C-alpha cells in the first residue's frame, strides 16, 4: 500500500533525518565538512530519485522518489521556515562585545563586499552572456551570499583562531541581508520591467537596513521585558525565544517593508547581549543547547533539500554554461580578494578596525563558500512565473554551478589551507601558558592519583606505570617551559587581569542562580565584568582599573534620579536607584572577596609571586573603594543594610539546601516522592523572599540634623521643617560638587565622605560635619574654586534660599559655626605642635587671614581643613 499525503511527507522527513544523523560521523572520519557532505548526499538523493522515476523496474519505490523530487517546499518556504532560525541562532551564539571591536571589518565584508561582488560578477558576465545587465547583476546578488556553517565547522574542528571564526560568523549575519536586499531591488525590474534609479536604490537599501536594526532591537527588548515579567518560568521563556525570530522576520519583511534578516539578526544580538543577565543560568544554558539542536536539524535539512533540487536546476546545461560558471566563480573570488586585501588595510590605517593578518585574509577569501540560501534565491527566480524561461535557465544553472564549485573545490581544500597557514596553532602567549599549566598541573594530578590509588586499594604494580607516565610528561613540560622568559611582566599582568575579569563573570553567573537577586543589578555587574575583560585585553591594567571606577560611579539613571529628587522633590526614582545600588555594591563586595582567594590559590602559582603582588594590589584597591562605598551607605541606612545582607544570606542557604537534596536524590538516599516534598517546601520558603525590601530614602535625616553641632539649639519644629526641605546627594570620587565662579544654589552638609578644593596653592578639605558653600551664600559671593569629592560621600543638600533664611532667623547657627571654627583652629595648632614636620607658614598665614575675615563677618559657615 502506497503512502501518500501528510504521512508521505513525514516519512520523507524521517528518512532525511536518518541520512543526516549518519552524515555527521562519516564526515568526521573523512575529515570533511558536514555541509559539503550533506550537499553531496542531497545531490545523490535527487539524482537517484530521478533515476527511479525514469526506470519502470523500480516502480515500488516511485512513490518515495516522487515525494523526494516533489517535496512540498518551495523557495518561499525555505526563506520563511529556515532562514529566521539560522540567522537568529547565529546571532545568539556570537559574543557581541568581542564582535563590537570588529564592527568595521564585519560591515565591510557583509555590505561592501556583497555590493562589489554583485557588480563585479554582473559586469564580468555581461560581455559573454546573452542577457541584459540587470539579469547579470541579479545573478551576482544571488551568488554573493556566503554560508558560514561549513567554514565555521572546519575552523572549530581543527581549532583555528577564535578571531577568524568570529569574523566569518559576524560577516554571515548581515551578508544574507545585504544580498537579499539587493536581490529584492533587482528582481522587480525584471518581473515588472521597472527601471532602476541608483539614488533611490541606495536610499531604499539604507532605510531597509537601518529600519530593520531598530525593529529587531525593539523586538529583542520587548522579549526580555516579557521574560522578566514571567518570573522564572523556563518553559515560557524558551517559548518566547522560539517565537521571536519569526515575529521579527515576518513583521519586518511583510508588514514594514524592511529587511527581515537584519531584524532577526538584531533581535538575536540583543538577546545574546542581555540574555545572560536576564535568564537564569540553567535556563540560558538549556536554551542555547535547544537552539543548537534546532539549527542542526534546520541547517542539515536545508542543505539536503536544496541540494536535491540541483539535478533539476542543471537540466539543459551546455558547455558554454560551464564557461559562464567559471567566469562567475573567478570574478567572485577576485571581487572578494580585492575587498579583503584592498580595503581592510584602509580600515586598519584609519583605526576603524584592528589589523587583520595576511593568513586570515587568505583564508577569508578562499572560505567564501556559497550554500543553501543561494540555491533558495535561485529557486525563487526559476519558480517565478513572471520570469522568462531563458532568464530562469540562466540564473538556475549559473547559480547552482557556482555553489557546486565553492563547495566541492573551496570546501574540500579549506581545511588543508588552514593547516598550511598554521592557523590552528596556539598564540605564543597561549603556548607558553600551556607549558606552565601542564608543568604545574601534572604534578598535582600525579599526587592526587597516587592518593586515590591507595585509598581504592589498587596494587602498586598497576599504578606505577601510570604514575610514571604522568611524571614523565610533567618533566618534559618543565624542560620546555619558558614561561618566565616568553612573557614579560606586563603581558603576565594583562593575562592575569583578563583571567580575573573572566572569573568574576563566572562567579556572577553562579550567583545569579540565587533566586531573588535583581536582574538589573546582575545585568550591570555582568556588563561591567565583560567591559573589564575588554579593558584589560586592550589597555592592560589602566583599562581594567578604569572600568572598575566606572562601575562604582553613579550611573546616568542614578544621576537623573538625584536631579528629580532635588528639584521636583520626587523620592521614588532615587529610592529605587539607591536600593539597586546597595544590592550591587553588596554583591560586588562578595565577589571581590572570592576573587582575592582565587588569585592566591589558583593564579599566583601559575603566574608567579611578582604578578600575584601586582594583581593583589589592584584587587585591594577595588576592595577599598567598595568598602568606602558600602560603609557610606551603611552609616545612614544600617537597618536596610542588615536586612539586605540577611536576605542574601538566606537565599544562599536555600540554594545550598536545594543542592543537598539533589545530592541525596542522586545517591538514592531519599526517594523521589520525599525529594519532591522537600523541594516544594523549599520553594515555599524561597517565595517569601521574592518581595523586594522597602527602602526609606529620608530615613534618619532629621535625627542626623539634630545631632549636627552646627544646628545645635534650633527648635524641633524648625529642624523638622528643615528636614522636609533637605534632599540627598550621593557622590563618587572625583565627582564635581561645585564649579568655580558659579553662584551657589545649594549648601551641602557633609554627612559622610570627604571633598577638596584648591585655593591659592593650598588644599581645603571638607569632611563629616562641614558645610560646603555656606560662606558664599552668607556673603552672596561666587564659589572661589571648584570642589570635588575625594571619596564616596553622603551629602545633605539645603537650598541656598532656605539656608539664608535659616541664618537670618536663627543667629544661633552663626554662633555654632564660630564656636566650631575656634575649636578647629585649636585642633590645627595642637597638630602643628605635635607634628615633626611643621605646617607650611603660608598655609597658616592664609588660615589666620581667613579666620580674621570670618571674625569680621561674625560668621564662619564653612570649616577649612588643611593637609599637613
């Protein structure tokens, strides 16, 4: 009984899956690209199916053969079903921050190279093909799309440089979009006989490209927003990622008229960039594994199905068609070589992109393989009823021949080329590090193996040969180990900082498994750790330290919330920012402690004590800055600090408890029913910690004002009123508080922290209990010098008009300031007599003159502190 209908389609798909599963191990044994072998298998299947239909003796197999040749999938189905999936996973797998440094190179290869290839192939074919120029250009756009799967697969198999793989995969993300955009502009001119205006075509291309980027980013951000709302439902989150590429592609391509491929790529890159800080680590890992499997199925089916059409597309091929295929192939190779060797050096000279080594360029030129998308676009032309038969014949044969040449010639020799250029070798730094790690690590392995052999009761005769072999390997590595001479101290420090930043990212992802920690906080810290990796890689210690300082500085959102708080008296934005900042500093502090231990235990033995000292100093500075920032907040929000620490510790203990139950279940010490009951109770207790802590922004302002010596003697009602009009400002080191020659609009009471100004070649310091800007407000003068924060501080901001009214209504404030000034002068004199190094006379003279001026004005609304 013949199988027909949907059952026949599913049977055919099942057969193809069996073929695909067999191809992968065979390709590995033959050291051949899976993509190339899949294409060969697809061509064989198509040819065999055609032979079966033409042979009456094989009528029993005619149903399956007919199904293979008349598979219910056309070019539109190829592009709608498979292209969004392939593009999205390609974007999802890319390290966006690393790729950002290669933006110039990727855009050159993805856009400029496509345009140049289209033009070069089109104009090269025009004199030899009896076709209009627009048809030749259309063919050029079809064969300009490169397929990264075969190339990237070869690179990964032989361990080629990761930068080379990143460049190829980054190019492929936008390469298809550029080629399809040009294809979409040229095809209507053939089917509808429209003339092409270059200016309009360029504008249309740019609008399609940029508009699709915006649409893709919006779709990606909306998906991330929905994931945060779902509250940790893994199945729902992963389902959203499956819907995302198709929604972005179809809405952009069908409804908005922009590039669906670019929109899908932009959505995938957005998810790749922010996904690790939005998804839980286990969900993120499972999602990536799921997408890798989906793309393996889709990519394999695409190549097999597209290749099955090759015999059909090559029907009627002539010798002259073969000549045209060769002309197109040579022109495509020459165009790609001209762009890579001609324009990439220009990018490097203009500092728009890092230099690309010559072996990389050779590999990128030869690795421009064409694949399923080219065949799908060729099918779209041959299936279009508005395209004449000669044009369809020309496009189908030349495009198919072009694909076969790149797959069977370039694809089969690319591995040998990479090995010949030695692109599979480790860099000198990695090679030196390899010998160092093996020489140290094998000794440890030998000791541990010997102890374990004794514990498990292995005889000495059975363990001795194994241990001797490990010991011999360790000795060989020690003989060739030139780590101390191969790497300079600067290189080792840079390597250590990159490792530290990478370890920090791993620790953060591990911490993110604790449910209840803020996604936004983790996103901020993860972005900072990734920026620290790039900073250490590009600028060494200076770049790493700069990123750390930027992390601890208030964000733009925080500064905006402070402005809203001070000027509009709206507290909620600053309250939310303060809660997030508190949690961020706490988590960063915990991670910093772990990094110090990691450096001592794991890195110092590998990189040496000298490098360990330098890295320890950097980490110590980081710890000091974190401690200052945390202590400033703890001083005024001690209760919230304790509650937050207790909450984080509870979450950690709940996680440890869950891991213990998992271990007991794995060891069969508890039943599945008991484990389910324990986990349910655990989740119930964990859910109680999901509610965010309340943060009282103005907690303690009134009590702080009451305890300040400057406001001693003020009525309680006045202090209460002053507290209601006082806002808060949190400053970071080097932050500008007041600018020189500016009129004072706010008087700052230093609740905690330290600030400084430079006046007449002397330093003036403001610490806890001092007022900044009070003297200028009282005298109606401008600020004599810029004032900056020295460390993290907590300031109470009093409007200048309110402070002026306060000292007019309550002279006791001026008396308090005067008393504090005399007390401060006495303290300075005591310090001068006790110090072995005397104060600079000019500084004392200046202080005394300033004191006289303050005495004449009967006020001293500022305390001046001089650095001895």
